C-alpha cells in the first residue's frame, strides 16, 4: 500500500522546504516490510539541528539578511528561528545551543536601538554560563566611520567572555556585504552542522531573495526618471537642502512610509579628471570592471568609489603617500586623490584599479507617502560642500543629485525596507515626531500618510534649523496642515534667530507636561536625524521629560523609555 502523494499538500501552511522534509519523513514511515505489509520505517529521519539567528538592526539591513540566513539554514537541515534582539530574552541563550549574531553599528560606534538591552545583559555578567553554546558573529558596518563594526566586535567578545565557543571567526562587512556575508554563512553553517553531528553539506549558493533576480533591487537598480528638483531653503541660508521627485512607474517597486530609498550616485566629473591626471592617463584607457571593460573615465565615474581609499591602495602606494600628520592627528587622507597626490611614484593602472572598491548606494529617508503620490518617491537631501587640504570637496551622492541628476535624467534606485520605523497600525493613536533639518523627511511622509488614510490620531511635530526666514523646510505644507487641524501641534526651534541657541530638545522639556500626557495616552515617539549629537540630546530630553512630568527617578525614567522601545512606541531613524 503506497501512501498518498503528496501527504502534505501545497496548500498546507509550510514553506516548500518544510513540506519536502515532512513528505520525506512520512514516506519513510510507510516503507514496505519484506512481507508487503505497510510498516514504520526502521529509522526515522535525523532530527533537525536547532539554530537561533539573532539580529540587531537600526535601518533594517541586519533584519533582512538574518531572514535570508534562516532560509539558507533551513535548506541545510537546520530548524532555524529568527529573533529580534529587542525582544530576545538573554536568559534563553544557554538553551539556544547554536547561535548566529548579525548586527550593524551606527553613529559613533553605537549598538542599534534594539540591540542595547541584550548588549547590556551580556556586559553585566549576570547571564548564566554559555558553555554549551556555539556561535558566530556577522558584523555590518561602514569603513568611512571610525568605529567600524564596533557593535559586532563587542558581541563577539562578550559571548566568548560568557563561556560560549566560537564556531567560526567573526566577519566584518563593509557596505558591499553580500559576498563576505555569504562566505561567512556557509562556513558557520558548516561548522555548526559538524558540531551537531549532522551530515548536511549542501553549500549555500546564494542567500539573495529570488525576487531580487527577477525584479529591481540593490543588485539591479531601477533607472528612475527624475521628475522634479527644487531648493527648500531661501536665498541667504547657510545651508542647501533640496527636494527631489522620482518616477517609479513600470518598476513594480513599492514602499511604505518609514522606508528608505537607495540611490546609486556618479562621481563628480572634476574629481574624475583630477584622478585621471594624477595617474598620468588620458581617460580612454580600457580597464576591467565587474560589468566588463570600460574606458577609465567612465569606470571612475559610474563604477568605482573615489572616497576613502581602501587599505589595499594605501599598501600599494606606501606610507609616504599618507603625507605628514598634524601634531597629535592622523594624516588628513579623505579620498583617493589625496593619496595619489602624496605618492612619490605612480602605480600601474591595472594595480590601481585592482585596489578600488565598487561605488556604493546611499540611503535616504523617503519623504513621501505612496498613497499621496502614487507612482512616485520623494527625497529631502542636504547638499554637502566643504574645503579640506586646500581642495574643495563635494558629497558624492548629494551633489550628484543637486548638480547633475536632472541633466542625466535618471538615477539608479531601489527600496530599502525599514520595519523598525513604522507608524502605529491603529490610526487613532497619537504620534509625536522630532526631525530637525533634513530629519523632517520621514515625517512629511508620515503626515501625508495619516491624512491619506484618514487617521484620527493627533500629530505633533518638533522641527528646527538655523533661521526661521531661510530654513523652514516645507513651510507652506506644514503651516497648511496646522491650519487644517491635521498637524495638532507644531513646535519650532531656531538656533540662529537669537543670541542663545535653541534646539528641539529644549522645546521638548518646555512642553514636558503635555508631552508626557501624550505618552500616557498611548502616543508613539519618532526621531530622525544625526545620531552622534541630536539623537543623543533628544534621548536625554525624553528621559528628563519623564522625570519632570512623570515624577520618576532617573532609573524609573530609563525603565519607562525601555518599555516604550519594547512596545515599538519609541523608534529612531538615525545615522
């Protein structure tokens, strides 16, 4: 008697991998005995190896690749579960046995918001011994920051200090993380399979979503037409912030408010010309890229990163290229050209190209609601210009958008989902938003979304910048929303309109009683902007508001804030 085929139908609530495993298991149970009578198989399939994948994520990247890692692990015979560090109980670590940590670092070497509680628990030394736990860490970071992958390095050390055994070495991933992450995952799953006595050896060919191969994504950006560009500051401002609109028609790309848009920039033509000249080339030489041979000038414009030089380029040109350091300071090498200009000898073109990193996309908080602007996506971008070492410098992507995107006509874009920055699902709940400067971007989107969906909850915005006359971004839109009653409160802080500088965190403390009353009524609090200064000051102000208006001790205020985080009522989009 043969079993029905398949025993677990496609309609069952399992993944394809789980259905295949279960069908194989039950088929084994129905194998025939020598007498032709159905009997249980003499040996049941090997038990799946447990695996806990824990992520720390500020903008959603670590969460996304943790889910990809789980899919790859399931294919290799693991019973993989994905856990958010923000809700993971450190007391359960000893029983986890096999653990993968995937975490980013943001700001000035800080742990993501959702990773801080677990980090603190491990640092306290109060976690039970992890002697039976095997682990490996994937750290995500950006070599343009001083504390590259600091959070991942700390988790790696803390787990070992608590008694856990490192299954494979930690990997520190730069912005172009796909290849090192895939290699790390393959090695880690192989090591954990061996430790568990599993015979699973299927390699991890790719951890990318199949949709990324067939649709537009980071690997395959959509050439979005640039629809509009307008400055948001008034003449006389010390800043330059611009509003950009792109078409997503025909891309099948969809986003939610709170998401970011990845934009692939092109290098400044003047910088490219200076690099070509420093190399002693004419720009027409053919060079290798991952997309085939291109003229040197084209490759340096659209393919290679001319920002902070790689260690390989520093090693190639030698220490003399770094130049003399100022007293007590590191050499002021900010980009590839700085290094080339300081070199005593020119490298060969092939050797030079081999050391360059691929140009990476920049992520910008989306400043539009898809319901208010169907088929479009908007950005709010501050143009970066400064001078260093006697050279004028430009932000790679901000100035590509400001100076050349309209002329080029299109920009390569993709959607970067951020599930850690979302409006409450209940539209009747109030929201408080704090976004000075370009931090206003996601809150313009939030306000548009709440209006488009008819959300009845109150909206309160804290906004600030240098001067009210020149730097009131989206002034007319915000004042109209306030007049209509959609923006219930608008508190403004201008740092240069008076002798004493005033910032948004001071406005929060001034309104402590009402601020706390909103929190007590179920309000969610959102912050967007600079992580190293503004976000820290706003966080301190939030604690002070709770101490003052809530009559809490500092410890009780910290517990209150942690409860807000755990309930997803305190969310930050900081960088």
